[in-house]
C-alpha cells in the first residue's frame, strides 16, 4: 500500500522506493537471464540452478531435501522439477544407501554437458546485466550493504 | 559453475560472490515476508502483490495482461492465481467494455479489507528485514547502485 497509517508507521516513502527498486531490479535480471537460457539453450533458469548445485556437490549428488534448500524450492516443487529433468536424462534419482531414507539427485554426464554448454551464456548475462556494471569499489560497497540484509 | 574458462572469461570469483549474495539476500527476504503473511494472514506473497497493484490502479482494476506484467507472472500463471482469488471473493473478473477483448481483474471490498489487515505485517517486514537496516546515506547509495542494474 502506498499511503496511510501503516506506511507512516513502518516505512517512509523513500524507503519504500528503494525496496521496490530492489525487487524490480532482481526480477528484471532474472527474467533476462532466463530469457537468454531459454532462447539459446532451451533451459529454464531453475534447471540451470539445479545443475550448478549438483556440479558443486561432492560426487555430483545431493539429497533431495538439501537440494530443495539450496535452490529455495518447496520439496513438492523440487520433486516435480527433478522428475522432468530425469525424463530428459539430465539427472538420476538414487536411493540414499546408508539409512535407506530419502533419495539423492545425481548429475548425469548429459546434465553436465548441458550445463557446460549453457554456462557461458549465463555468466555473460550475470556480467552484462549486473556485476559488469560496477567497478571494484562499487562491488565492495554493494557487497557490504547486501550483507546487512543477509548476514 | 564455479571454476574454469567460462568464469575467467566473463565473471571473476569476486563478482560471482556479489551476484550470489544478491540472489541469496533477495530469496531470504522474500521467504521471510511470505512466512509472516502466511502465518499471520494466510495470504501468499503473490496474492498480496496482486492486491497492492489493483489498489494502486485507477478504479482498482487492471487488464489481466497489464497485471501479469506488473506482478511479473506469465499470463497462464496469473490466470490460475486470479481464479483462486476470485473463488475467495478477493477479486472479480469483468470483461473489458470498450473493445470487448480480454478481461479486467477488479479489487473487491473484501480484497481491500484483506490487504488492509495484512499491510502492517508486510511493511513491518520490509522495515525489519531490509530498509530499516540502513541509514539515509546508505539507502541513497543502495538506490544509486540498484539503478545501475535497472535504469
């Protein structure tokens, strides 16, 4: 809401404007990044994110619950997404050996290859749309301010 | 990807860290805001966003295509969301009079009331999780940096 008691109490108009700028900047960047991945590699951004998280994990595998946490999806949302990626051969699901509870998502060679093809596009976007727009001092300032939000 | 040629070419490790900080800060804030709205008002953040956009619009109504653009959802995603909000009485759908093409989403009195109840919670969260963590000079700096991303 843009007017009234609640705003006067909690958030000034200037603060609200910065908040909206933050939301809008983030949304636009994510849409551009997803647009590039879809048009050049037919790969949704959420899929790219899953592939990266698995590449970075030990043995290229993560428990579904841990993967959901890292890509910030609900367990049910991640299950649907992983099912589709398994169908396309980018991931495998294996049962957790040690305690028999739950499943791992595992990066396949095809998944690795797909990620390798797409990563240049994605990182170029991260550069062009965001980090390449700042010099080192500005990046340090931005980093410092963001850590205030997410210590 | 965290290593290799592509990173060296487009994004330095320091740049990548700031990018990830930005993504993570945003995700955490949105999850906290949604958690507060769900626990206190049983209202998803996307619903709140739709209610606010309609409150701000002339006659508290927007064309579906315009609303989709403002809340940054796909047309099909917005249609599903609006359907559920209509079922709960928070919105109405009316046919566009002038040219007969498309539909408007319209805020109902019940929708306005639901927004009024929830707005204090939401704005308190925006204050506590984000804007209240900065002084005026820092907010101005943040604003200036964000405009570089989203001019």
